[in-house]
C-alpha cells in the first residue's frame, strides 16, 4: 500500500474511530480513553490495542470511510508518529478559591446560566473545552441543535470577558464549577465588573449571513450580562460601520462585511499609512481566536464532481473568510487559533483548513483537533443527523408552478395556529408576504425583524442609526414577542438565511420548494425550533418529481 504523506498532523476525537492493523505501523501506542464516548473496537484491532484518537498526531491528508464491512467505523491512512509527550493530560484543578471568592462573578454567572438553561454540557462541548484549553485549533462537526455555537461563544466569554484561567476551563474543572454554581443563590443587584487591562485580546466571529452574525452578537451580549460595549457587530458597509472601540472584546460579523471593514481599509492606500490603517493593524494584532461558524458556507471548496475549471477558480478565490484567516495568520502565526463548526463538514473543508494553518505554523506541537461522532449509517453516509424530535412531512403540488405550492401552503397555514417559519427556496419574499396577507394571514420577514434592511430601504440611515446598532436590540424584541405572543405567529425567510438560526420557541418549519441539497435540508429542518425532548415539525411543499 502506498501512502501520501504531508507534514500536517490531525487530531481525531469521536466515537467508533478505528485504525487499520498494517505492517507499516511499527509502533502502536497504548493509551487510555479520555472521554467516555462508548468506543467500540470492532473486529479490526484487539481492544487492548485500541488507539485513543485524541492523543496521537498523524502525518496524513487522507480521510476516508472504512472500507471494511462495519459501517460504523471511520479510519484514515497515514503513518503514526512516535508519542513523545506531545500530549500532556490536563491536570484537574481542585482549588477554585480565586473564582468562588469573587461573589459578583459567581452571582453573575449563576444568573446567566439559569437564564440560558445551562445545567450540564454534552460530550461535544466537554471535548471542545478540553481542546481549546490546550491551545489547539479545533474543527467541531456535530448534529444540528447540539450547541456548537453556544459552547464556543461560552468558552470565549469565560476566558476573555470573565478572564478565566484556561486551567479552570478543562472539561473536568469547568463541570465542577458548573455544578457548584447551579446551587448558588443569585440576585439582580450584584454584577461582575471586568478588570481592565492595558491591551484587550480579542475574538473574531465570522458568519455566512448577517442574520446569524446578529444572533451570535446577541448571544455574546447575554453571556456578558448585557455589556453591549464588549461586542462589536459588523453587518454594515465599511463607510457607515462605526469604529471598533478599545472596550470591544468580541468582533462579530458576516464575512463579506468584515473583509470590507478590515482588508479593504487596510489596503486602501499603497504608499501612505493613514490612521485607519494603523487602527486596523492594531485591531488585527490583538485577535487570538477566529471562530468560523458554519465553516462549510464560509470556506469554498470544490466537491468531488467539480470540473478542473471550477477547482482552479475555487482555489484562487476560496472566499472572504479564508482571506481574513490568511491575513491574520500572516500577522500572528503562532498566537492565532482557528475554531470551525458546522453540521455538514466535508473532507475537502478539513484539508483546506488544515493546509491553511500549516502554511504559516508547521510544528508537531500544533495539532488540529477534529471532534465528531460517527452515528449509525444513513442513506447519505453523513456523520451528523437531524434530531429525532423533529417529525418530517411533505405535500405534493399538482402543478409545476409557484402559485400551486403557495396555494397548498395557504391551506396548511390556515389550519396551523402555532408559531411557524416559512422558508422560500426561490422567488420574492415580498410577493409571498403580499399573497399571504391577501388571505388575511399576517406574517413578518425574518431579516427585517432582525433589524437588517434591504439595500434600497433607507429607513435606518434616515434616522441616523445603522443596522449594527439596532440589530441586537431588535432580536431581543423578536424573541420576546414570539415567547409572549399567543396564537399564531408567522415568519418568512429565504433558505439562504437558514444557517445557524436559533428560534427555539417556534413549533413548525415550512419549506416551499426543494432544498438545493441534503446539507441545506439538514440545516433548515433542524432550524433549532425544538430543543431536547421537545417535538417539532418540518413540512416540505414540492412537486411530485422532487419527492
């Protein structure tokens, strides 16, 4: 067997991972399983020689489904490196006096955790906290509604706003802190006051859509106990976006707007460095983490069916998020860390991110952790699934027309008195809104409710406000109106806006037309309208040939 070896170690974390017993592997490492993922050794390797995938680095760019009969196994090809203390077990912290001695901190966290309903963390989140505590780049691949974005933003808030030492953020230590905080009494009068530092280290959060960026900014504001000054949202054009203040710790935005804000201003003048450029460089130099939320939408890669022309085009133009990461790595290659998350990550995305990191930082000590869990085999062969609490239905339109589909939608909405969201795969949202209102069905356009206006709508700028200033406040109003409202509540949106949207108070999701692919359906049907143990519904209106 021939091996293609590159100097780009990957770290694998998950369940049901296995390794071929090959003569080329002259040394097998006996290690222990750090996370309780119910690992099954299968028939390839005896259980006493099962490798713990989170403690070994590999020189490989190959990542494949196991060719053996057991479909639950995932493997990779490559050559094992000798384990020489590259991985060091995180020591369990037992002295929490520095944390629990600060009453305002404990009171604030207790109030926030109670409001967010955080009582324990799942296996993905625990693994994430461990790898981030070790200072690794992380790729998190798990099912929709598993709390990927929530856990990443929580870690960043604890470390950079509440200034937790990373030793307190390992899975074991933080679980102990969380258990103790749950029992603490909290009041609304005692608030944490952050200790000011000479130079704030920052976190950059990149999202594929303005809606998701506004939602992430709102989540960070909640984690920081309402400190809006700590979060800077970028969903405006560069010319109208406010300047980042020294108090801003979290910079959140859609990748295109962030690229316009940073890179366009940075390279605006070729010879003379103006104040804007100095300010931009000073901000870029303070960024420790870049979080790529829904990374498969942010970084463009060619699939296995792409022709040579498309492959070459995507290699030349991999997207604005890739450009931002490349610039930041060139400025701070050893300090910057990348965190990527999505429910639909391909091998090509993993290779693209890993190659980007190794271009600027190539060392055996720098491991990229891939966190995922292999589920039972599905028809699509994917590593993630839609939560079982979601029920799926479809309705077939008799004619090949948008009017026929909307007619069926009207009949269903008239009998549905719950809180729903309707996604339109093609066509105009304004036209759909007009048709629904003609039949006395009131609805609201999602991105308008998020405070994101259309380019030709100048309402916000006329009153001297920008989208970035009002989006977080409007999201809170939307969430409160859905929670407190009785009877039906209907939102409409395009399928492009579905990524990562979290509206747990909704009952049903309707999709008019066929989603572009399986990944899009996974994200839409798992739109986060149902949390654990809560039933939700997904209804698709399409033509007979699309069933």
